C-alpha cells in the first residue's frame, strides 16, 4: 500500500466524521476533505484507483450500522471489545453458574 493510498483512506474517515458531526449537512470541513481527496486520487496508481472503483458505494454516515470506514484492514476503533468469559462458552453459562452457586 502506498502512502497516497493510506492517506486516501484517512481522508475517507475524515469525510465520514465531517458528515456525521454535521448530520449529513454540507460543511466547510466536508468541502475541504473532498478537495483533498480529489488531489490525492490523482496521485494514486491505476491499480489503486481500480480497487477503489470496485468497492460498493457508501452513504456515510446514513448506512446502518453507522461505523466509520475501516482503515487499512484494521479493526474499528469504536467497535466494542467482547468480554472473555473464562471457563464459560457464553454469558448465559456464566450467569447460570453464578445463580447455581
């Protein structure tokens, strides 16, 4: 992945945040980000542009679930971390065991 491609992905997240903060209304932040995305797009290789074109369209942040775009294949920062139930297969098993005690 080139630096330009990584930067483009960061700009996608910035665009999502601007649209989320302004509840989908136009804003100076959105316009600035879109301008920067256009400049960065021109620096991407043909293969990177083709990869982005093949992705389905996104309607941030109105899609459900309304998570920001994923960056570089990493986990979402806002996704809740599952709690590990040591020795139990599910939360229900842990609750039933505690009730039986």
